C-alpha cells in the first residue's frame, strides 16, 4: 500500500487535532454504546452518533466547516483521559513545531 505525502499530512493533522481536542477537554469517563441501528446506510449508536461517518453533526468526529469535536474519543478514553491530556501537553512542550509534533505523535501511536 502506497501512502502519498498529502495523505500522510492529513493523517498527521487529524492526529494532532485529536490530541489537541483531548487536551482541551475535561472528560473523565463514558459508558460505551450497547445499541446500534442502521439509518439511511449509517450505523448509529444509542446516542445518535454515526459509527460509519466522521463528518456532520452526528459523525464520530463531528467534522464541519466550523469545527472538529471527536466525540468517539470521549467514549474510547474513559479513565485514560488524564493520561491522554498529560501526553498531549508533553508533546506540545517538547515539539513546538506543529509538523514535527504531528510526526512524533504518529510515531508514538504507531509504535505502541
């Protein structure tokens, strides 16, 4: 599989935004969804969040022209939210350059 530089930059940017979003939130835990249903080709959980689409108000990343709110991360992190926040702060301090920080976050996630 060949990954273009543009796709890699987009992936790294999304990872960076995810970590920054997690660092800006104070979510400590969440209860995972147990009920899924199909609506117009999308799989929705019991909170009405699409598990098959990232964009839109009900997408799992809630990507829109005006924002990014990775709601699926709040459910996934649970009691690890404080650790994710701490790691985000460490990356931001150690790598002030956004490009380098994104690359280091990618390596960190890839290698673990």
